[in-house]
C-alpha cells in the first residue's frame, strides 16, 4: 500500500506540437504518404503556372473590340464588354439600379439578423424583403415600369430562380417531412407518393413538363408565364428532396424528446415546431446546404426551356459575330462566379452549424 | 368516502407488445398524497405501467382513471391528464437546443399561456429549489447528469402537477450523483404530492414510501407498507429479489 503526491500538469513535448510536427504528421507520415505529397505538388506545378500565364500574365484587359486581343492569353475584353449581359441579361440599362438595390437590401437584411432577436420578427422581415424584391425587380407598381420576365437573364435570373426555389421549397419540404412521419395513414401515403414520384423523375423532365405539357391542359388563351412555370416546377422538385433530408434529421432525434414533449403537455404542432424541428434542422444543416448548392447549379437546366441564365449567357454572347470563339473565357468567368456563390453558401453553412451548436462543453 | 380520494385508479389493465403480454390484470389505486414505489427486476413491466398513466403507452384492455378522467384516445382527455401529471425520465430528456431556463418555461408559456415574465419567475423559483439557479443560462449538455436530472424535475414541477411519475430517475446516473437527485425527490415527498416512482433505490423506498409494489413478468406480486415489504416479505419471489439486491 502507498499514498502518492499530486502531480502538476506539464507542457506537451515540443516535438508533438507546432508547424513542423503538423507537416510531418499529415504530409510525410509514411513512404506512400510522402510519395503522394510529392506527386500532388508536381501536378499543381504542372497546372497552375500555365493557367496564371494564360489568365493573367498574357491576358488582355484593355480595349473594347476583339482587335485589342493580341497574343496567346485570355481575352478578358470580351467578358468586360459583355459583363452587363452576364449579370443582368436583357434587363434595361436604365433600370439596373433596381436589381442592384435588391442585392444591397439583401445584405442589409442579413446584417440586421445578427442584431435582431425573435424568430417571428426575422421571419416577417424576410417575407417583407421578398415582397419588396418582387416589386423592385418585376415592377408594374408604384411608378416602376414593368420589366417582363423574358428580359430577365444572366446571374440575376440564376439568383432569382435559386432564391425562389430555396425559399418556397423549404416550408413545403417541412410539411411533407411531417406528413411522411405522420401516424395518419392518408396523410402519410399522400406524402410518400409525392416524394417518391418526384424523386423518381429527373429535374429536366419536370422542367419540360412545366414548359411544354402543362400548357396543353390550360384552356385556350390562358397563358401562364414561362418563368413562373419553371419556378413552380423547381420548387415542387426541390421540396421532395428537402422533405427527405428533414425526415432524416427528425429520425436522428431520440424518442425521449417526443415523449418529454408529450409529457409536458405540448400539442402535436407545438411538439413538432418547438422541440423536434429545431433539432432536426440543426442536424440537417450540412445536407440542406448541400441541396441548395446543387439547386443553384441545377438552375442552369432552365436553358432547355428557353430561359437565359448565367451559363446560357456564354452561348448567347459568343454567338455574337463580333465575339465568336471566346467560349473559354466565358466559361472560366462563369465557373468563377458559380464557385464564389457555392463556396459562400458552404461557408455560411459552417457558421450556421457553429451558431446553433448547443452541444457545448 | 375512500373511493373519492383515489387520484389514480387502474382496473384490470392488460397490455401486449405484439404477441407478448407486458401487463397482466393490473389493479392499483393511488390515493391523494400517497407515495408509491414500484420495484422489480428489469423487464417486469414497471416502466410500462407508469408510462400508461400519462398515456405515453397505449393499452388494449382495462381502464385508467386519473383525477376522475378516464384515459382514452380522446385528445382533450389526454391533454387534461398530462397537464396535471408530470413525468421524470431515466434519460432526463431535456431539450438540448434550449437553455435550462427555456426548458422550464416552454410548457407554461405555450400550454398554459402564462405571461413570459411570470413563467421565468416560477422557473427560477424551482431552479432555486433544486439548487441550480446559477446554471439557468447554460445548455443541458454543459451540465452533469445529476444536474440535468434535477433540471428535469424542476421542469416537471413548473406546471405544478398534483401527480408525479418517476421512471427510474437515478438509473442513468454516476453513483456520486444519485444522492443529489434523491435528496430533491425526498424533499418533494414531504410536500404531499402524489408520487409513483419506479426505482431501484431501496433506501429511498424505505424512507418515504407509503406503499411498495413488487412486479414480476407483468404482474403485481406483492404490495405492502415498506416495513413489511422489506422485513417480512410474504412471497417467495420477493424474498429472492430482495436477497439478490440487498446481498452486496
């Protein structure tokens, strides 16, 4: 038998922390790992310098016509001259401030969310924003001239479609997720049928149906806006996927949470909205944002029903006889824009996860 | 006269999970202010029995009457009973996305429509009583198991229930945290609230129970006052059970 003295904590040995330790642990921990690291560096060396040479060093930025583009580098003059097309489509020059103001208001709203408390207040502000945005972009009220939707295009159209798709499909998705987990057989089977039907059909088919087949069912003379039809199609499509993601989140919630909510006397809707949904959404954030990113990219499919989103603009602008042959520049530019938006969403998803993390220690 | 004092009345209760019968002809009356401890080996149906009382479990045969309301599928009746019957779970079941204080005020604000300020005052009172008022702004996962269970008890007290059900409240706790929860429960017992506790804490049963019930394979085997129950058990099965849990 023995009694021991208390031992004070010491600092970790210097070779187990720090920069060099990290490199050794992560990049050169084994012969295979070292080989892969060297291979990776070699590939980067092969790709990056030529790209920088093409995109920046040899590129042409000055001038207004294709005559200005000499040498082997990229011709950014093309993108510069067609920038308005890429960003706004055929939206009239004099009215572009309306689109820009809508963008600006978006950041004001997001910033205000950091300081405002209360989810009802936030929801109403968001709803108000969408109404204001509609009036601003669509016009036809309060002395703003109406800009018909066939003038909408480029990045602005991409953002409109994905924003409407995300915002509208979200509540519908939640309702179907509740429906699918419901104990009422009728509601459950309707939800299951809807979700499984939509998930069994490609988005492109739904877009075709909304654009080509749907009008056949309308009486003569009724003309439904093409963009609106596409928006409805995308929303209904997305709702099915969101429903499944949220249902997955709900299944991760222990049974005890449902029982505790029942035991303290909450009604079904109170239980679902106050206890289950907030936790389910938190679990589902990474998957939800993943779907939203996919939706943002899928909006490019509207090209096939004659709407000109950002990607479609590359085709349109390079068919201008003055600028034939500059697809590469166009696609690189569009790629960068898509990447910036998707990466921003990805980052935002990380911040959301952190903000809603209550699993603190 | 005596009949009217019964706040819980269970008549010929039978329940099956599929083919398996978990409760067999349970008859039990609980008087106002009475403290009942339900003991028995695991799988004996004791948890299922208390969970039937606030209709977390449905049953096929028999009746349960709580405060003169007979349980049925009727949502209004279930709601009425749940407003007056609180439950404390083995795994606490606090809402992890809400702070301790929000956990306590959720039901008063949404179910009883208590003004927020008043709900917070009441909640803080109960947190004070279970000794964790200083943790009100924290989230459940930041607390120890014993603290979480005390919060859960405070949460169930917030609606000022006349009946409290405990479903093995100390079974998921580390040994050093059991006594802090039992202390709170003993204090509650002295307030003459009706309590039905499923527990393995025989010390607790000896100290506060008015009646101890022994269940095995879905049946009530023996029912007695604690003195007789522990010192002069009548049935062989209870004798065996007691020798198993008290031998070490």
